[in-house]
């Protein structure tokens, strides 16, 4: 845009600039000798959304959009990228060891992608999507409500679920709900793309496979603490790092298949495109 703006200024041509960001949109008309150019000003930096708000207490539509965007990036882009780096870089594990804040999470992700959850066919992609639905829209919500029931009162006597905090509701999967099925179909096909498997969009086929999927019964963790502030979130992340970090990292690394056993094997990351509907 800045390049086009520079050329329009040089050749004294008008320009119409437009763009979207989530639910917001903007337009700017640039006319020679009448308005400022596009590059004459800069937008103020966007305020970041606290992680605890995204994970546990979203209260605006942009929070849910950012949450979904992060899920897409983590599952369908970052995970395949990490796998490919592991398979192609000889010193990947050594370099990863220098990043202790993400070392264990990255090793677990690679392990899930190459060992525990590696699909051999499209049906397993459907099963994976169904489990993700249950975790994100039922189990995590149940855990949150277990920690903070709808009638929870704070130490000051006010209702916990008030103001910007809105009590969530567990979503029970229904194969006849179009929104539910859209999620399963999209997630399964994106997963299939990662592993270069042939996808499908036949709703009846999906329903047939889903009938065979056994979803484990969720039991809330009694001692699980839900972070309500950024400070608590950071403290949880610090406490999540085990004292025997090196031993745990070594254990996770030994579970991974040797890159030499997967010569030429690569995953296909999904590049997010907001206009690809």
C-alpha cells in the first residue's frame, strides 16, 4: 500500500484505500493537492487482548474472533511448521533447548502430530475434529463453571459473573445443528490438508463416521485453578515448568520418530486467508 501510495503521489493520481480487520473496516480517499497521502499518517497500535480474557472471559465479538484465529494458527499452521522444522533441521532440538519457555509445549505438539494423533485416513481427521469440539465447547466450559459456578460470589460480596464477565454455557454436540457440523467439516478438512489426505464435504458421510466416535466422559479437575488476571496467568505458566525440565524434555524427545525414518515426509501448513470462505 505504501508503494502504491508513493507512486500515486509521484504521478499525482487519486487513490482509494480500504481494508478490514475482524469486524472493523475502513476507507481512505486520497486526492492530489486536496488531502494528505496514505503514508502521511500511521494508525495507532492495536491494544492486545489479555490471554486470560481470550481463554476464559471473552465479552466482545472481537475476543471470540481472536480466539478462533489463534486456534487456527496453532493447530493448522504452527504445529505443521514445528514438525517440518524438526524433520528438516539437524540441530532443531539443540536450538529448541535454548527456548525453555516453549520447549516442552513444542515437543508435545510434535509428538501429537507425528505419533499420538497422526491420522492414517480421513475418518481419523473427523474423529480428531469431534474431540476438539468436545474439548473447546464442552469440557473447558465445564471446568470453568466447576471453578466458578454461575452463583459464585467474590470476597467483596459481588457476583463473580457480572460486568464484563459472562457465565458461559456448555454446548452439547448435535449432528443436526448446521453450525456444529460446519465446525467439524472445516476442522477435519483442514487437518486432512495438513497431512495431504483427501478431504470430503458429504454431510451424510460425516454423520455416519461421527456415530462411531466414542467421546470420553469429562470429569472436572478438583484442584485446577482458573487464572482471572494476567498476573495469575503468568504465574501459572511459570509453575507449569517442571523442576526436572531437562529430564522431561529428554523423555518427550525420545518418543519422537527419528527424522531419518521419515525422509521426505512433510506436513502442509495452512495459511490463513480471511477472504477464503
